[in-house]
């Protein structure tokens, strides 16, 4: 693995959702670093990618309420523990759970293992509410997938908040997750 500037020179063999991510970032003038890697299915694999990027990749959780009438994308530091009760109280949504893979595909055009803020570009109906843990906003950069889990990006948090989110018509809500036992 190596850290590269911007999009791959050759996008042959890459999924359209990944290529669309690069197209959007480039059209918005957002600089980013990229590394290509094997699927990140284990914490060891994620840690190796983090080391190359020089940032901790955000843990991105796709959640919903019990009735499946509200969907949430939660971004939090990868080393923080997620507690449903803690988040539920802050957003006034009881019975939060992980959304189904078919909902990820429907709303974000993403499959399990590749959930990322970049998927919001595919949520044209604005059905997903973005929740960002305050600690993510304190860092200069964040790490995320370009809608596939065989590449990872390093992007300025400021560019995500001020350029990417307005371009895709999404706002965010800051949450405070303690995550301790």
C-alpha cells in the first residue's frame, strides 16, 4: 500500500460508485489522498490502512429506528465504543439498531463494510440524517472509503463540512459519545 494523490489514473475494473466519488470530489476541488488495498474486514487490516493514511478511519454506522422510518449515518472515531442507549437519548429516537444491507444499498448505494459519508452523494431524497461525533470534528483530516472497501481516502474535515455536504444537500448534527465502559 502507498499513499497517492487523488483518483486512480486508470478506473478500469473499479465500480461506478467509486468512480462517481472521485468525479464529485474532483468537481468540487477537494484535494484527497488515496490508498488501494485488500478488503478491510478485520481491525488489523483497518489499522494498516490507518497507518498509511496517517489518520484513524472513521467508524461509520448505518442505523435506523425500529419502524424503519428514520435512518442515520453515524461517524465516530474508530477507537470509540458505540453505545446505542447513549446515542438514542441525544437524538430522541428509541430502539436504534443497525439498518439492513438492502437499506444501505437503497439509500447510500453502499454495501456492508464500505459504509462512508461519501455514500450521502447517492441519497437524493435526503432520507439519511448525518450524525458526527464531536471528536471527529476536532481532527484536521478524516479517513473514509470512496463507497467501496478496497480503497480509502484522507480528506480534510473542513472540505467535507464546507464543500462536500452542501454539494450533496446534507447537513449534520453533532453528537457527544463517551463510549467508555
